[in-house]
C-alpha cells in the first residue's frame, strides 16, 4: 500500500514537474497575442474573378508567398500568414504600429505597365470632353494633374523586371527615385520600344495610376528606367521592395482588420492580470475558509491547475508542431474562469465526503466513497463543457480560439488535479496521521425539503415573460444590436490626455462627412472614446482630431474594421458554433442518461440561459460581438454542467430509492445538490465579477454576459430543466 502511494506521488510530481518546466519562464514559453502586445490582424480576400484556369487556382497560393516575402523584408518577426479557404488569407503582424504603411505594403497589387502616350491633339481634346477614342484611356499625371491619353495596350509589363532600387535624382533636389532594371528579354523589348517612339512620351503606370510620363529622347539599350513621383525615402523603399519581389497575381480586399496599439495592449495585460489575480485570490480564500483543511487541499490542486494551464500552453508547440503557444486577453479570462469552474469538481468531492461522514462512515471510507460517487458527475459535466470549448475553437478566430484553448487545458487539468492529486494528498495525510476520524467543514446551507416541482408553472411564466420582454427589445433595436463583427463597419478607439468634449468630437466627424458615426465615452475612463463609422477614414479622422485637440497627446488604441462579406461570414460561423454545440450536448446527454427527455430538458434550460444573457446585453444597450458569442457558448457549457450534476443524482437516487416517484426523486435530488449548485456558481461568479469590474472595456460585454448567464444557469437548472424532465415523462406531476 505504501509503495503504491509512493508511486502515485512520484507520478504526480513528474507530471507537475513537466508542466512547470514548460510553463516558466513565461516570456520564453508563451507568446502574447496581438490584443496584448499590439499589432495587426488582417483577413484578405483575393479577387480572382478576372482569372481563368490554373492561374485562378494558383492565385491565392502565389499571393501568400509574395506577401510573405514582402513582410520578411519589412522586418516583422513572428508573423503568421495562412491561406483560408480558396480565396482568403489571414495575416498576423505582432508589434506593427504603422498601420497605413503595412496595409499599403501588403495589399498593393504592384501591377507595373509601360504605355505610350498619344500626342494627337484632337484625340486628347475628344477624350477630355468625354469621348475617349477606342483603344485608349484617359489618365492624369500626379504632378500638375495633367491629362494624358494612353494606349490601352501595354508595351511592357512588370514581369520583365529583375531588380528595383532606390536612388537619388540630383537634378530634382536629390529626391529619391526608384530605378528599374529589366531582364535581357525585357531590356531588348524596352530598347525597341524607346527606339520606335523617340519624341513621344512613355507613361509608367502602377496599379492603374500614372506615376510619371517622361519624354523618350533616344533609344535606351541599357534596360534601365526610373520612376519619379516626389516620394519620400520610405515610400520609395517600399515601392522598390514591392516591385522587386513581384506583383500580386490578383487584387485583394481587406475584409477584416483588427489593429491594437501598444498602449491598449499593455493596459489589457495590466487589467487582465489584475482581474485574474483578484478572482483567483477570492476563490482561494473562500475554499480555505469554508472547507478548512479540505479547502487547503483544494487550493493546492487549484495552484497546480494554474501551473498545468501555463505548462499546457508551453507544451502546445511540442505536441502539435506548427501551433504556437499564444496567450490572449480572453485567454487570461479563460484561465481565471477555468479555475472558477475547477472549484466545481472540488466542491462536489468535498460535499460527497461530508455526506459519507454524516452517514457514519469512517474517514478513510468516506474519502474513498466521496471520490467514487462524485466521479461520474465531474466527468459528464466537464465533457459537455469541453464540447462547447471545441466548437469555440472550431468556429472561432484569433482571441476566441485562445480562450477555447486555455479553457480546454484548464478543464482537463482540473479533472486531474481534483480527482487524482487531491485524493493522493488525502491518502498521504491519512498515512501520516494528520487526519484520523474527522474532516471539519463549515456548512452555510443545511438540508432543505423544498418542493421545487410544485411552483414550476409560476417559474415557466416568469421565464416566458422575461424572454418575451427581451425579445421585444431585440426586434425594436434591429440591426443596432450587432457590433461590427457581425454588422460590418469600423471602430476606432482613442485616448486623450484629458477627457474630451463629445460635442467637439462630433463636430470633427461632421467636418469629414462622418456625422452619422456613433461616439461612446466610458464612465470609468472618460479620457477614452470609441467611434463607430460606416467607412474607413481613419487616417483623415486621426489627423483631424490631432489638429482640433492640440496638446492632448492623442493615441490610437485600436482599430477594427469588418467588411459586409466578412460580417456575414462571422455571423454564420457563430450560428454554426451554437448549433453544433447544442447538437453535441444533446447527443451526449441523451446517450449518458439513456433518455431523450433529460437531454431535451437540458437543452431547453441551456437555450433559456443563452437567450437571457443575450437579451440582457441588448436591454442594457450593449452590442453582440464575437466575444459575446464566446460568452454564450461558455454559458451553455456551464449551464448544462449544473444540470448534469442534478441528473446524475437523480440517476443515483433511482437505484437507492426504488419506491419514490419521479417527482419525489427530482425534488430530493435538487435539494441534495442545492448547496453545491449555489456554492460553485457563487465561487465562479467571484471570478466573473472581478473581470466585470477590473477587466476593462474590451472584456466588458463578455464578462457581463457570463455574469447574467451563470445566474440564469442556477435558476434554470432548478426551476426549468428538472420540472421539464418530469413534465415530458408523462407521469403524475401533481
């Protein structure tokens, strides 16, 4: 027996040691997500409508390689560039703060063409009057806005280039120019074109815009040309880089952009860590204060749980090559939330041990029976929450996936620490003689004998009225209930040195034709304003704000832009995530409890909680975004978690009390688990409340939805799910 215990201890130390090794030092093992360190997330759509055949099939892959080469030369480290579907590219650029330059560099098609300029006066006059001759196109030069009539057919294109470099034009105040060098075939063609068109102008056209149109004074056999355009040095360097690497095979459109400034990233870290620490400390204090020695054992398990989550993130690249360990702001929330949910398993075990001791079992037997009888409820409830986490990962993007990963690792770690680690600690304490005959615990909630089934119709009515009122609010507000993730549009967040006047900000918006934009100023931090617009005028808006608010040290905290196509796509993925989560939970619960009534009642209660959480978001003038959907799925997992604990007790009591009716079994089971339900939900709410109060506005909607959903989960578990099982059984419910 002693040898077996020693092996268990060595096994636990080995597992914890492995995870601790991959957890620390944190800055080397785990990367920070863009929402914490700042940077850009872009979703690009490749427009292949003008391509055919193999060129169309290869366009996205070629674009990925060209973009990767551009970014490599741009000097951004730890980038992520991935093809998504047939015609989309997802790009992550950590630490990038020059938004305009990055977008220009990545998205510029760089289609370089050389076209002959017509010098026929009549044709030019006709084109200016609106009658462009066939085979020609009217353009304007950047300098002086001079009209030039170009032949549509290019005499040479950019695929003949072998190099592009920056030089300085001594004749033009040493302005930077881009020198082009052609390959032998291109040089020969360029010499022929210039020889045949001496006295004419040759337009250099980039992405459909005339850069310059110099006069051809003689044949140029050297295979070199220059692009002038009054560039600054950085613009010339970027243009040379793009031309040198090659033109994109097709135009691209930014469907989704999320840019986080370094100030907001650091602020998110500070607030996220603070909220996580406060929530965790409250959990540790409660467990130690309520369950005394057993609570201290649980606290040890929770501390090991935290180490295993961090170590699990560090182990990800080893277990899944190519997957980086990235910690996001929702990921920090996921860590704290998983600790709160890990308490559930410890509370179940401690309450079971208490019941066994009350039944007169000796301490060793009570501990053994407590773990045995709590196992099925712990396993079933955690697995159903894992189903929701899996759907979040499957259909989520960026930070949402980070939340799903940390929540998943946390749930798996909590099962190990609660079921294995705490039991070995109890066995060690028994062996050392530190505990012998009793295990004192406080008890705030005594035995209850409430007839929950009797009042079911009242609670059905209350739930129906609440949901109808919230539904009315949803339909009344219409599309305004959705954030830019689903509705599309652009969001800009700025910080000011002092709290700005909203009226003055509104006037700035009107001056640049954005009078319909919405402005939000936060009560807890009035120096920060959030502006939602229907179009991208960020550069103009930022410049105008800095001009109107001198000496305010205006900083761009974040920019988010979602196109209508991406918005519909994200909404579709969110609906699919909810749908498949419900299907997965329905199948699993129906299978485990051998009856569809249990599964359907659980799903109805789950939907009830999601609708209530969603409705209260809308009712309190908050918008539904991707993080809100993350919260809804978490609520779904947690709600069914609570319900399964009662179902498990009903199943157990059905074997112990064969003469009781289903109504009596359900009432007995709800009363027996009432203390556990209130305790675990209350402890988890400590974490959620910490994030609601201290987590900042980025996690505000997320935390609020969890807060409302978890409270609703307690209500629906007791007053909705349990009575519905009885109602649908067809048995006497009086």
